[in-house]
C-alpha cells in the first residue's frame, strides 16, 4: 500500500505573555501580624510568576493583552470617603428580612457588624484586618488551607497584598438562622481591589452566607483579584450565595475552593452579570465520605463582556455526590467560556457526579464556548455531563408575538423560561429578584 505523505498542521496563537508588569513593590506588603510570613512568601511567588498567556490551556480563550497592569494602584486608607457611595439597594437583605451580621468592605476601609446573640454563641464575622488583630491564631490556621498562592499570578497577588477580606467562623454545633452578608464595594478608576475571604463552618454547624462584589461603571479601568477559601467540616452545612456585579470597566480574577468533610453539605449559588472581563476558578473538593455539593451558576453578558468560568468537582472520597448546573445568555459582541471537570480519585467509589452547561445566544456576534470533562480513576461510579449552545426557538417566539406580545417582551419571557431551572434551585426570593431584574435590564438593551 502506498504510504501517504505526512501532513503537519501548525496553528499560531494570537498572543504570548502579555508583556506587562504591575507597579506594586515589596514595600507595599504588610510585614507585621499573623499573616506576615504568608504574605512575604506569596510576594516571592507573585514576582516569580508571569501573567497568564493564551498558550496556557486554562487561559487559551481569554486574552489579557489589554489588561491595565501598569495603571492600577492600591487605594489609600480612607479612600472611600471621596468615592461614590454604596447604593441603598445593595445593602438590603437578599435572603431574609434582616441580616444576622454584615461586613462592608470599602476602598481603604471596612464596616463590620454582628448581632450580640451570635457573638455570645462564639460566631466570628468581621473584616480580615480586624481579624488579624483580634483573632490572629484563627486567621493563621485558616489561611492557605484550600487555595495556594502558587496556583497563579492573581492568586499570589491577592495573597500578598489583599487590603480587604472576610473572616467567618461558625463554632461546632452552632446553627445560624439569620443569613450573614458581606459586600465588597469598589468605586473609582485605576484602582486595584484585592480581597481574601476565609470561611470555616465547624463540625455540625450551619449557616447561610451571601457575598457580593459590586461597583458603578467608571471612565477608567480597575482590577479585582480575590481568593475565597472555605472549609465545611464534618456534618456541617453551608449555603453560599455569591454575586458578581462589577462595573463594565473592571478586570476580575478569582481563585475559589470549598472543601467539604464527611457528611457535610454545600449549596453554592453563583451569579455573574458585571465586569469587563472575568476569569474565575471555582473548585469543590468533596474530601469526606458522604459529602455532597451543589453548584448553580447564572450569567448574562452583553456589549463586549467576557466571562470565563473554570469549574472543578473533585470527588476525593467514597459515596460523594456533586451536581453542577450553569446557565447563561449572551447578547451583543459578548463571549462566555465555561470549562468544567469532574474528577474522581482512586478509591472514590460510589461517586455520583453531574455537570451541565446550557447557553442561549441572543445575538449573531455573541459566542459561547462550553467544554465539559471527566477524569475517572475509580470503579463503580456514575458521572454524566452535557453542554448546549443554541438560539431562541422561533416557534414559541412566533406564538407569543402572534398573541400581541411585543418582540422585546416575548424574548424576555423566553429567556426567563430558559433560566427557570436555575431559579428553582435558589431558595431566596431576593436573589431570584436580583437575577430577574438583570434579565429585564439586559433584554431591554439593543
């Protein structure tokens, strides 16, 4: 048989390392307190690592060539006093009639409050600066337990220079009935908002925690880099609601990981409607036998927004269950990327893992990339995944319009129907209302 000539196909990438450098210096790294050693080590990591490029698999669909690295700087102490105030609607409880506690993180400041009843029960809920002063041993014990600064340039940046953050600790056996809320408010241009959130729900404890990052639209760029580290201990339960409503000028990066112990339970609800560009790593480690975790994601992009979500469900013990559903809609020239992986470790038998990503493309120039994945190293497991990218169905759209419903209203109704499976997963009316308001606003624009 005649041998066919070998064909070599080469593909060029649009960018290498962006070639930009931040202007942060070693003198900006706090050198006192319980995190001094951790921060100094993270600074060395930050200096050593390069900005991600599109030659790296995790970043090949997200271009950082225009990142404003040289122009952003840290807010000075009290900077919030000269910047836009927080809109009153962002301070309203989303999950109940009132908060059990609330921490407001501001550029150059913070305002923590916690009910006396929860203080008597031993609950700690405060900003990271206060926690370093009042609970240094607890901070040192929690930091670096799930997210390693070595995981990337932005993880190292948040680890060494975070000015704002949260420490939440729920003692063993304590059930917190009223939700706890924190808000990271980031007004202003050419600023870098760096945050570090630490959560520990101890054995047999239970809490609902809502965190939102938000800002108004500004004329100049801004950057956020954050770390979220969460531990859900044996037989503990956490509902974690995370909302991202950054202004359209913000470059947003985060590394987030939750570790769930034996028979622990996590319900993680995530919503993203803002930012210019987002790259988010969200990982669930089911580390104890019988651990369960559910991840529910909502995103809606328009204009030139770019949202890239990288999720990982790690089954590290037997009889663990994970369930992920992310749904997104896209308009304008926006783009979404979802990369998901279910990993089943050796010996993690009786695993039940599910992941699905559904996308609705509402404009001819919008684009959705959906990449599910499985890596299974154990027998006797059940793992399934799926992904879809599609347009509005014309038949139901025609039906609604034939009944006298205007085009925009008909489109909005179908989009709401598309998102309904996510809404059904959200037990909080306030959170559903926030997402529905985003649908109204996005569908109303051209």
